């Protein structure tokens, strides 16, 4: 039979250069007939079975697998019966189904305002015309051809070429007869006819691990049971509530008996009870999004919509979050919109052009990390990230996003020399497009009930201020200055600390300019920096005493709290992503008692309104004395916002010298109770302290009408409350 197709089109089909398959395959009316075509390169014969069950032998146009049939009437909803010498199979024609992407989707995508873009792009089990299959959608506006490939078509990019929507650059296709857990990739032909390295689906919810790295169709059937937690969360004002975060690298928190990382469900059985027992309010997971290189710790993600399959399926991860919420523990994930890896199977040069990244390396390449930078000013790219942020809150019930490397997003000259960056339209160094992106991202996350935390190390103004007050809109900002000053101070021999009192006091000059979180994160216990314990000077007793003082100072100081795993048990070794927390240390009395202290600090922080309500407000803090540098002692009030008469007094002695009969000015006469003493024997201290009740004495001191005569234990923090 002579085909109605031109030889040029047949050649394009055979060579994988066909750019408009829906104009060729499927049913087409030609004069008074209907022509049906299909490309089945593994079939030796094909019959069309029409909706009445009639079978019509199709003609082979050439040896490649192109078949054609002319009918006088439309076949209705038909199928193909394919045969070769080994098999016979029945399939529905993907080119007989309409697009599942509607006009409103195209409109919102074009605007860059499609908040749930992940529902139309990516892969989704669906039913069209009563036929089950998978709908695929991907954005590749400059591609000449995009095909879905997998075992179902022998990874042949000629078989399932997608439909291009010219107005948006989206390609889509419904492939019937395939289902859940189908592995697939995209084969893309660039605008010049070159076949690119096969690509992952940017919206894939699930991934095969290396070396395959395929995207995986995944349909969630998880049933949530955390309604009460989410309802309670909606009533909480985060800045006034206790937030104490246990930062975890999921792959190295604990290993199983075979030396492998725990699965999401195993983490549910062990990590959640541990966090609950030690009174943390939240778990923060270092990037859980899929990443090919384990050594990146997740900070070079290729699958922004997929929890890594290293530890289980997406529903296993949902189970973990659900169990956290049932234990009244929030979950924060590290989110990385600042850069992405240049792996060939990822977003790099996605459709043969610099689609997600800037073409100019002065804008689109991070020298520090050998990664690429998103083009935040391209609305489709921003929409990709916006929808991703919303996705984690809506679809996984995540409580918050900790946004990595914000400083690198805010400044065009970040880690660049003169001539290596391009100023903004006003000649400045601020990345105006990234700033607008961050503002909108924060608004969207907050609208869904989530919080956002910025890892931002500069003095950029208003990081945690509302967007309608010209802020970036983050809920909280990491207080990197406090962290560096504190560790620098505590790293000095106590003899010399009196010369560096400013390290303790300077932070209060800006402590309430932002909503701060105080981090002792993974970054401080890796790459030769030593653990928190080994940063402390002195003999073993002093190192532990210094660490207890450090941790208590963090919990008494205004700001939300974060501790990286291992620090709570005084691990001496640096963190290794290939290892585990050194849990055997809990056999040691000193290490076990540090954990006891952390547990009690978390309890005090949560149960005493004076220690958390004013974390972000100046009227919740008041110095008693910050000038006693000679004795390296500081003292201050923490006051509740809901009741200013509810307060806690904090006194820190940063030397190994006990201070007896230490006078401390206070506002009220009467009895005071010592509710915390880090030198108590139950925490590993020497047991020096004050009587159960300390009575104030009349007489002005520190500008106050009364004073207490206290014993300040060596290298300690004590906390007192007025006895009502």
C-alpha cells in the first residue's frame, strides 16, 4: 500500500525527528475516509480492533514499524492488537486521547501563578475516556521533540512522542495501559536536531537510585491522621511559641545492624521517640529531596518534588511525618532554591538551551559549589519553585522550609570578584529578581500554614519582616552572628574571656531586629571545625562544663533553638555523613548527663513562658549586668509577653572559678528558687549551688531595690524564679 504520508515524514518518524506526532498518528479524516496510523517498531503485524470488536488488518508502510489503515467510518474508541514471533499484545492508542491540560492551566502557567503546577506537569495516574493510564507533562519550549521513554516502549524515543502546546512550551501525552511504579525518562531533541542526554522529570515524585536514576510514576494512597496537630498548629503564633529543633541528617543518624541507614519507617520507630523523650519541638531534616551525590548531603538536588528513595517511598516519608505529628513533633525540611547541580540528567541545559539557569556564567554559575543558579526572573522557573514550596506543605504536611544559602541568592556579587558579576538595572549588587521570588515564596508558604527559616549570614535588612513592610517575609532568620561570637568566646581559655566580653553583649544590640533562631548546626561540626565538645578549652571536666554552659546559654538567650544531632550527647568526633551518631557514648556518665541537661533545658524552655514568648521581642529581655567582664559574668531577665510579672533570672559564670556571695540586683523582695544549675551532679557538675530558696535583701544593687547573695558555680548557668 502507498502511504498518504510523504517520504520526508516517514523518514522523520524513523529518525526520531517527528515534532508533531498528533498530526500524524491516531485517526485523521482524509477526503471521505478515515486514516489511522501507529508506530510499533517491535510488532510484525498490527490489527485495529474497533469499538464494535471488528478487527482490521493494518498495512505495514515500511520495515520500521509504521502501520496505516484506511476506513470508511470512524472506528470509535479502538485498540491495537500487535504481534511478533514471540508475543501478542493489546494496547490503546495514546494518540487517540485529548490533552489533560486545560485552558486555565495554560493561562496560569503563562502568568507564572500556577501554585499547584505539580498537578499538571510530571506523571499522574489518571483515567481518560474510561481508560486507565499515566499522563505526562513537561516544560521544554525550545525542544524540537520530547518523548517519554521506559521499559514499556523499550526506551525508544520514537514511540511516545509528546504533544507540544505552542503557547506555553508544555509537552504532554496520556499513555494508556501503564501504571504505578513505572520507570521513565524524557528523551529530548534540541532545536537543532541533536538528541540530548536523557532527562529526569523535574516534577517526578519518586526516583530510582543510581546508576539508573529513572523517574518513577507514583500514586499516593496514604491516609493521614494528623488533623488534630494541623488544627492546633493553625492556632499557634510561631514567634511567641517554643521552637526547639533537632537537626538530623537522615542517612547518618543511626545505622541498622547491617550498617545501612534507617528507612523512613525505621526512623519513625526510633528517631521520633528519641526526639519526643528529649523534649524537642521539631525535627529539621537536611535536604531530603532526591540527589544523585550522597556526599552533597542533599544540597545538590535533582528531584525537588521527590523525597529521596534511599530510605523508602514517598508514602513511607508521609508515614514518618504523620507519626511525627501524632507525637506532637513538627517537621522542617531543608529546601534548596539557591542552586542546582549540573548533572546531565537534571535541569542543566534542559531543552538544549539554558532554560532553568542563566546563560551567562556571571549570573548562572556558583563557583563555590560548581552548581547552576536558577533564573528567578523567568516566570516559569519561579513558578516551578513556588509550586514546589507549596507542594511540600500541602502534599506532605511539612511544617516549614529552612531555605539554604539565602545570602547567595540576595547578592549578585556573592563570592565573586570584580568583573565576575553583572550589576542589577540600578547598578547595585542586590539580586532584585531573587528578592521578589523570596517574598512571593514566603507569602505562599505562610498562606498554606507553614513557616520559613532563612540561613542568611549578612546584614541584609528585614529578612524576617513582613513583605508588606518591605521585608523578605521569612518567619525566622538564623542568627549566624550570635553563633560565631558565642563559639569564638567559649573557644578561648577562661583566663582571657574577660577581654572579649563584647562577644556576649554585642548580639543584644541587634537581637530583636529580626526574628532570630540560634543555630548550632551541622556546618559547625564538620570539615575540621571539631565538634561542639572539642571546641571547648580545658581538661575533660572543663570541656564538659563549658559545653553544658554553652547549651544552657543558648536556651536562656532570646531566640528559637537548633542543635545538630550528636551535640546533645557531647560527641567528640566530627560528623561524618557516611557514619552514625556515636551512640555508644551514652554508656559514659558524662555524655549521658549532657543529654539529661538538654532534655531539661527543652522542658524548661517549653514550660516557662518567660523563656520563649519574648524570643523575638525586646520587651522580653532586660540586662541586669553585662559589664562584669573581670569575673566573666553576665546576668539578665527573661520576661513573658503575656504577663511581664512572669520572669526568669539568668546568671552565667564563664570561668572555672566559683563566685561566692555574688550580689545580684533584683526588682522584688522575697524568695527566689533555683530552677536550673548546670553544675548540678545530675548533669555531670560538681554539685555547687544555692539553697532551695534564696531570700533577697534590701539595698540598691545594679540599680534595683533589692539584691540576692548567690553562689555562682564554676563554668555554669543558673536560672532563678521569684517564689510567689
